[in-house]
């Protein structure tokens, strides 16, 4: 007579079978559509605000309001559907939608291989969710790259091709290629891990591509820091103290990142115990990696601060030439955009560095209290995946602002007086910031403002 299994063991075995079937179906059917929708959401995050600006700038009739509202309504509907799909996936991942609690089995004699299925199942989703975050950011990067390529290549029709004019699209293409490669490596690893679980029931033979991800993120981070420091030097007209400071920061950043890549390749997944545990650590495997992250933070903070000081000095200089102190010129608005975007980017780096030491937005997939063992995901896991895209987003924004500023100054600084001039300006510049002198002064005061503006050099003349 066959020996019957204990009821708890029988129930647990059934749960394992359900989890295996659910994992197979989710990875083959749900995940691809979710990643595609995540990419579309990222595209909408960038294209809808840009489209709204273009519609408001190009159309002068009442038809622009329905067009703007309609595209925002469509984007909100898509994002809402994406959010609900993600919430549904969360409930499937932690087993709550099926009434399955991922954790320690009641029967202590349960085969350890069976229990490893629970851990492998939970681990698989800790790799997926950061990829969803990265895919959204990758969609945003794609739109910015297309806009950068369009604005820079459009200028080549009016300029002779040279090293300087070809540098921006070349650098943008390289950084976008690294972002694409980082996203592809992450997706490929999740696919290989999911395939191993579906075929053999474990993922022990699949090693996270930590070194490849570190190399790709390092390349983008170093290039991004170099662009930020270059922007700072140009704004200060390459003054020697600023130039020496920028070169010093760039060399330290490069050296620390190179050493971190070499040490990470030989580190075999070791992670400092005083840091938040991460599924695929990037900077936190070595103390040199942590130092490299903080140096990047310092570079961006210093560059933003020095550009902010330049804005203050410029505003004082303009106030000495203008009759009114509330007039804002093209140069001011352009540099204020650099400062504002720099503050946001620096804030992201601060949040990233803090998340090394403090668990933020923790989501637990599996908790075994008797073994003090848990599988969870925190904000640093999302940032480890997303920073390769974020370090591309900010330089692309700088390139776009520089291209728009250069396009404006090729047409000459001017104050707009009539709707005819405004219409002619829109025809010449299809994508432009609202870069004319602001204020409610009379025509005479505006002309004086334009004259005083011409006394101040454009900070991007050498860009």
C-alpha cells in the first residue's frame, strides 16, 4: 500500500506546481506585452509635453486646445492601463491573487529542492520589476535621442560639416547605443533566468551579468559627467580655474570607475554588508564603486552650483544695462533651464547614493523568519537598472537646449513686436523655446532691452 503524503506537504507540492505553471505563462505571455507598454509609457512621458508645446507654439486658433487635451487624455488612459496591469502583476508575483503565501513550508522535512522553487520564483520577479522601470526610461531616452538627432542634423543643412558640428550627434548616438545595450543585457538575463526555471526548476546556472552592466553604466556615467563639466566650462568661457577644476574631477571620476570595473570583474558578487542588499549591485560591490558614485554626485552638484552662480552674475550684469529689473532675456532663460535641469539630475544622484545605505520603498516577495532570510526589492534595485538611462537623458537634454539656443542666435536676438513677426519666427524655427525678451514694457523699452541684451555675449557661442 502506497504511503500517503502529509496534507501540508501535499498542499505545498500543489502550490509549487501552480507557481511553475504561473511563472511559465507570465514570462511567455504577460511580460513581453508589459515591457512593450512600458516603452510606450516612456515615449508618452517625453512626446506629450513636447507635442503640447509645439501645438501651442504653431497653432494660433482655438483648435489647439482640443488637440492638446486629446493627446493628454489618450496618454493618461494608456498610463492608467499600464499602472493597473502592473498592479495586477504585483498580485500575481507575490502569490496573493492565488491565495499562496510565499514563505517557509509548515513541514520541516520538505525537500530543499522544492523550497528552492519558491526562492527562485521570488528572485525572478526581483529582476523583472527593475527592467520595467528601465524600459520606461528607455522609451523616454529614445524620444530625446530622436529629437537630438533631428535638431542637430537639421542644422547641418546650414553649416559645413566639421568635427565640432558632428561631435554632438556622434556622442548622442554612442550614449544611446550604450543605453540600448544595457537594456538588452538586462532583458536577456531575465529571459535566460526565466527559461532555466521553466526547464529545470532552478536558475543556479545563470549568473547575473554584473560586469557587463557595470561597464555599460560606467561608460554612460563618465560620458555624462564629462558633458556636464564641459557645459560648466563653456558657460564660464573656459576660465583657467574652472577648467582645471573640471579636468581634475573628470580624471578622478574616470580613474575610480576604471578601477571599480576591474575590481568588480574579480569580485564574484561580494557585497559590503553595511549596505542595502541588492539583487544586481553596480556601484556597491566595492568601496571604489561607492566613491565613484559620490564623485559623480559631486561633479554634477558643483557644475550646477557654478552655472547657478553664473546666472546670478549675468542677471546683475543685465540689470546694469536695462531700465527695468524684471525683464528676462534669452540668455537668462536658457541658463535657468540648465540650472533647473541640473538640480533635478543632482537630486537623482543624491537619492541614488542615499539608497545604498537606507532601504527605501521596500517590497518583500519572500520572508523566512526562522532563517532570517528574505527576498525583497528596494529603490536602489530600480536605480541600478535605470541609471544607465538617466545618465543619458540629462546629456541629451543639454544637447537639445544647446541646439535650440544656437538656432535662435543664428536668426539673431530680437524682440517680437507684431503677430507678423511672430508668425515668421515660427516658420523659421519649428522647435524653439520661448526665447524672446519677456515683459509688459512698451515698444521703446523692448527695443532698449534688445540693445542691452546684445551687450551680453551668448554663453553658447562656442558650443
